[in-house]
C-alpha cells in the first residue's frame, strides 16, 4: 500500500477539502442571511416605535412653555415642517410633559429585559422620560455620532435620533434571545453539513474505487506478464471510458508482445537447429577423417566438404544478422528515385543462367513503375523472389515478371508455374525458417530466410508483399511500394 501518496488518497483528500469549503461557504452564507433578515426585522420594529415616540414628542412640544435663554436658530428649520426661522426666532419650546398615546403604549408593554424600551432626553441632556423596561445606566448617545443611528451595547440593539430642537429619542431591545435562536439554528446547519460531508466523502470514495479499479487490474495483469505469463489480458467491463480504451490498447500491446516473444522463441529454436545440423556434419566428417590415416585426395575431399558446410553456415549467419538489423531499424537504406522496371531487368539478367539450367521460360511485361527506395535492396527482393520461383518451379515451366502502377503504388508481380502452396501455408510463408514440405526444400544451401528478408526490406520501404497460390498450378508474389 502506498498510503497517502497514492492517487486514490490524494483525490479523496482534495475531494473532501473542496466539499468542506463548499459546505462551509453555503452554511455561513445561509446563517448570515438568516441573521441579516432577523436584524432587519428588529430594526423595522425599532423604527416603528421611534416614529411613535417622535409623534408623541411633537404633540408634547406644542404645549411647551416659551423659550428662555436659548440661542436663536438662523437660516434653519425645526425639522418638522415649520416655516424657516431666518429672522432670529427661538427654537420650538421643549415639552413640559411627555406621554405616549394610548395606542402606542402597547408598543412598549412589559417590564422584563426582553421588552422594547425607550428613553428621551431634552436639548441640555436632561432625561425627560424612559420606559419601565429601560436598562439601568442607559446614557444619551453622543451628539457627535448622530449620523450613526444604530448602536450595539452588549446584546442591546438601540436606534436613536436627534431632532432639530435638540431632543434625543432612543428605542432599543435586548436581542439576546434572538441571537440564541440564531445559535440554535447553526446546530442543524452543522449537523446537515456534517451528514452531507460524510455522504459526499463516502460516495466519492465509492466512485473513486470504481473508477480506479481498472488501474489495479492493469497493474495486476502487468505484474503477471512481467513474471513470464504472456497470455494474461486485462478484463474490460466498460470500453467506452478512458481507462477502458487504455485497457484495450494495452491488451493489443500485450497480444503483440506475446506474438513477438513466441516468434522470437521459435526463431531462436529454428536458428539453433539450422546451425546445429552443419556443425554436426562438420564435426562428424572431421572425426571420421582423423580416425585413421588418409590419402591426400581424401583430405582434399574432406576440406571441400567442410568448406561447403562453412559457406552454408556463413550464409545463414549473414541472413540472421541482416534480419536482426532490420528488426532493430539499424539497416541503412539509400533512398533515391528509381524505376522498378529497370531494377527488375537487372535482376532477370542475373537469374537467367539458373532459369536456363532448369529449362524455364522467362516472360516479362515491364511497364514504368516509379518509386523511391534503395535500388540494391529492392534488387535483392526481386532476386530472392525469382530464385524462389526457379527453385520451386517445374522443369520446363515459366516465370513471368510484371511491373506497373495504380493510383497509390508501384507494383511488381512474380508468377511461376510451380508446385504451389495450400492457403494455410500462404499465411506463414514469410515466417523465418518456415518450410511447407519436403518438395519445397530440395535445393541445396537454402536457409528458409529468403522470403523473411524480402518482407523486412519491403516493409522498411513502407510497402507490402503478399502471396496467392493454387496447389499444383503455381504461386504469385505481389510487391507494392509507395509511388514517388
């Protein structure tokens, strides 16, 4: 287990953190909205009671005594709809007595600490009236702070206003019960958030396990393949998601690896067998000759036989090295524009003596077939195909070589009238060391690698080679190369 360093845990932690932030943001926002709505409701109630106090104060002021010793107000109004006082008149008189109207008394009923209360001060700071529920030690707000009409003192929320004549009206309420209600509201939010968080984390973990299960299967299958079981494949439940596509690609890769390793193992076994036979012959002849004294002629015959065996081994090793370089992509190709018909003519000249020895007729239909490639390597391809056609043809048979082009490729076709092959053998004829039967292996010095080299060279040029055959009638090899 990789613990918290694994992708599973990192995704789970990030998912949990994001969920916590979202839930916290939602919970705080919801709590603040409820708190703001509650404060707006309280402020509206306080504003209603302040208006009632102001209305009662205005009625009381109308019965007040004439002003004495108060400075005149110039260029101002009394704030209550009176006419401008621009001739040095005195401000309105303070009220002699203050009483709430009968209907307004109900707004401040109660004497407990949770009732609405009010207090009233005249211009010189003298308290004119207060309600029974007003808290002790209640002081007049600072006149300099008159623009801020709401204040909080502890758990008390108070709304005040200074009038033009200088009176201060204050109404308030102890909002501790409302704040306690808000705190009680926070607990359900926390519980709901915790439940959603738990469900979200559990659901996220389940989804992660389901999403990452293919990765565990991929790892398990790769481990089994690493220890040598190349037949293992990743079980794919859903192929439409990204991991399903990845598993499909890996399965294809594993299949190609299995095929490649099987071919390599078969190739190694075949190569060992091909080399073991001449080595055994060579050692047997040497040991037989050394068993007793021989004449000079016998020693010469032995050396000639050893030379033939060594040449066969050399041809085999050169073919193996050539195929190995093609497999590794290390065989250099000198690409240049060429005419496939001209290369075929040169190869036919080389093969003419072999065909004549077997009494074979060579027929051609060489049309211009321009492509790009290594002329010497493509000549090797044509020579190998022609040699194969000579080797497995009937005495007095025919070999026909055709070149031409179609819309996308230059084409070469080599057709013989030989023994042919079964369809199942056509699928394997380009495999290394593959031989159909004894009838096709009578030629001396054949290694079984000629057609494998043909395929490697053609594919290195970006082309394809195919074969079709009818047993007893002949075989046709077709090479297609990209046009220039």
